C-alpha cells in the first residue's frame, strides 16, 4: 500500500495578488518641491522621487522627511507588495480504492471518507490524516 500513490500528481499554481495604491489619493500640503517629492515617492516609488529631485535641483534627499519618515521609508510604505500563494491538485495515481480515497479526502475533507477502514489507509507513505493536512488547500 506504501506505493499506492507513488505516481501522485501535484501541481502547484502560483498566483500573485497585488496590493495597489491606485485607490489612494495623495495630496501635497503645499506647492513646495519637498511636498511634491513626497507625493511622487508615494505614487511612483523612491527611484522616481530621486530622478525628479535631480531634475528640480533638490540635492538633500537623505535629510528630507515625509510625514515624519525618511523619504525612502515613506516610499517603501506605499510600495506594491507581491503575495504568493499555492494551490495543490491531488489526483489518484490509479483506479484503486485507496488511491481514490486519498484524493477524495484531500479534495473534500477527511470527513467525506471517514470510516474505521479508511483511518488505516496509507497515502503516499503517510497516514491519511497527515496526508490530508499536508496537501489540503484550506
């Protein structure tokens, strides 16, 4: 029974979810270069603020603060973050009862296959309870 699910197919899907600053509105308190650089840093990032500072003649970005934070830290707080997640697809290795039970337990939960005989089932070298915990998407 140990080799029942040796050919278990696991497919990982990596999806990205991104946080966005598109729904935030940044407003400069006044029309100074410093305020405008803070808005640029929040919207477009620190590098964009540095590039704009070079054009406008601002030379002391390291001392500049935005809302009490260094401009670099301020820009980083609004940076788009990528979140990785994975989804696991478990399919039966063959048409055997054990193989189908293991795949069904991962897909629908251990309760969907629960019985005295099933609790002794080995899935890919692991007890079914541990196998379901490891490969369940929930």
